[in-house]
C-alpha cells in the first residue's frame, strides 16, 4: 500500500463531513497546479465523463470559452459500471479530467484515490450552493466536487384516483399513508396505494428522514449502524404494507411493471426524488394533468422532515493536469444561469441556490395540472436532516441490499447488509466497528 493510499484512507476514516448535512469547514492545503505552471501551452483540452444529459451545457461552455475545450463522453451510470470504467481508466493513465460522481459515491472514490482535493480553487464559490450539497461533496473539511443537483423527496399522486377512492388530501404522515392504503384496498384489493422500496438507495432515503445515519466515525475508525432503530422502523413499516398487499412488491416510475399498473389505474402514489418526475412524464405521457406533487409524508405530524435521494457533483479526477480550469468548468456547469436552465430542462433539480429560483421552477408544470411543483421540491430540499454520513463502500451496500430485498424481508435484509458492510470495510483495510 503506497503512502498516498495510506494518507487517503486515514483522511477518509476521520471524515465526518461526507454527509447529506448542513455546514462544512473549508480550510485548504491543496497543491493543485494551474495549466500555465504545469507546462501546458495552447488551448486547454479536457475530457468530462458522466451519464447525465450534459451535452448542451458542454456546448454552451465551449462556445463561450474557446481556449478551454471540454469534450463530454457519455458512460453508463456509476452503479452500472461507470465508476469502474472511470477507475480503470485512471489506473491506466487514460482517465478523464472531470467526472460526474454521485454524493454517496465520493467516499468510495476517495478510497480508490481517484478524486482530487479542489478546496483551493473551489472553496470561494461554495456559498452558491445549498449547504447539504456542499457538505455531501466534502470530506474532512476538504472539497472533492462541485455540487450540481440534489434529489429532494416528495409524494407524487394521482388526483383522479384519490377522488375516486374518497381520499380528500395527500397523506401528511406515514400513519395516514397506511390508513389511505387500507381504504383503497378495502374498495378494490387489486389496486395498490404505492410501491415498496426495491433497492438500497430507497431504504437509505427513508432512513435519512428518521434522522439516523448508517455510518459514523470515532477517531480513525468507522462505525456501521445500518441496523439502527430508524432503519428498523422503515423496514417494519414497508414490510407490513407489503405483507398486507397494500403496495406493489416492485416497481418505480421508470419500471415497466409500475407503468403497466399506473396505466391500468392500479397504483395511486409514488414516493421519490424530484428527478423521478421525468420518469412519469416520459413513460406516462397520457396521464398528464392527472398527477400532482405533495410533501413527503412524515413520521411525526408537523415535524416537516423530508429526505433526499440522488444528486451528484462534478469532481476533478486524479491525474488531471489542469485542475484550475477543470474547477472553472465545474462551477459553470453548476451555477451559470443558462447552464442551470439547461439542466433543469433535462430534469436536474439544481444544488445552486439561485438556480432553485429559476423562473421555470416557479412556473406551473403542465404535467402536474399547472401546479408549481418546484415550490414543493424547494421546501423539501430545505427540510433534509443534517445527520447522514455516507460510507466508503457504496456499490457494495447497494448491490447487497438489492439482492437481499429480492430474496427476503426488509428486516432480514437490514441484518444481512449490516454484516456484509462491516466485512467489506474491513477488506479495504480500514478500521471498523459493528454498531
């Protein structure tokens, strides 16, 4: 193990700031070298790898910056091979200068020594973004990505079907959600109120809302607490609804099974992040005007707590010879008004504070019957608990949870993934405690 890896792992072990939380220090000992000092002459050329629809934004940048040309390469999403592709390319000395990295994956990419500390060049502009996104892009007070988008959780629901089954308002609490589900099932057992969680990201988002985290650090050791009271509450709630046939066993707004059920009027709600609206709009075009958006139900009446699922930063990758220019592009992508507008058009909800006030997000959304859905997203983004810490084995947790959910109950999956995650972190050579 080389000294860089040892230093990186030590930093990661001490990191308590890699969280979907508010507030982060921004001291810096960054040693990044600008292009002029690195010996590069002529126009700067950089590759940017990602899977979000960034093509228009890259074109905007290139048109305005003829001396810094960015080439965008579309790769599979991170969990479906993108991160492996990035890591392998960097190891071979052929990696990109920039890459799209989901917040929850930043710690695991740091373990692999693939992301650069950009604090020196990026810290001055971090006030542009919502604190939760800045915190999620940072580790140990150092910045490893410029926040682009966030995923505030909401409840999507069918207004017409609510009226059909006598539900006068969207459920404000999970207890009301269950009561409404029972009401619908009593009227027609073939109709489901919503869809059950199908993967680790789902359970993480629901647990975040409880205020409890799957990870923490003490000294130089990680503590894994996936099996905590908050996760148990979430697991028991959804298992109960699943056992009683009140929700679909699988399905999301981009899933053919969900689309089939929704087309047949057999499902009334869908809880997920703002970006999931794109799935409804693209796959259920004929239902425009029938769907609406409401705040995510809460565990306690009136507490207002919401959650976040997804979102990503633009990170400068190890080996990039022009990190200063790379940060300039990353900041353009995340905060330039026209770039943000282009991202919103493609379904990205901005991490930029100013971006959340873009006129397009304040206007009525035709798909949701003219409702100002952006106001619901913004309110949700402001109510995410500040207690979540991301861990260093994101892909392992996601894979293990998906497999365990598919073969057993949610409570059993929690037990299994608690154990497998402790083992996975030990395998990385990091100190870990079973919490």
